[in-house]
């Protein structure tokens, strides 16, 4: 996720749509076609990150497991979702306060 990397590195306020477009190897016009503002793009990153996390947790729910085993599985699933998602996680943590 190129946009998340730009926001994680530059910060929500300093990152520009031009930097995101360059990092993503798309034109600014194309970026603005899908994300009319930086707020919309930040929200999309956060929403996608949390939706994927929720889907993984829901898929891991297994009522046949003991509560201890279910908890262990859920912890493992969350850790796997966060592996390699540092940029999206940074956007999640600091992006919410940057949104209007």
C-alpha cells in the first residue's frame, strides 16, 4: 500500500497527494478521480485496514474450540494481520485525529 507508506513516513499533515501519486506510480488526476481529497484517502486506508482485520477475526471464530484455544487463535490471527502492515497501522493510529 504505497499511500500508507507516504503518510506513515511524512505524517498526515505533511504528506501530499502529489507524493502519494508519485509513490503509487499513478497520475495525480487518476488519484483524485478515486480519492477527491487527502481525508478521503486516509479514511480509505484506515477503513480497509480495519475491515481486513475484522474479516480475519471473524473467519477465525471457531465455536468448537475451547475458550483458551479460541483466544490463542484470535491473538495469532491479529498478529498475522499486523505483520507487514506497519504503515497502515501508523495511519490508523494517527490518521483518525488528522481527519476533519
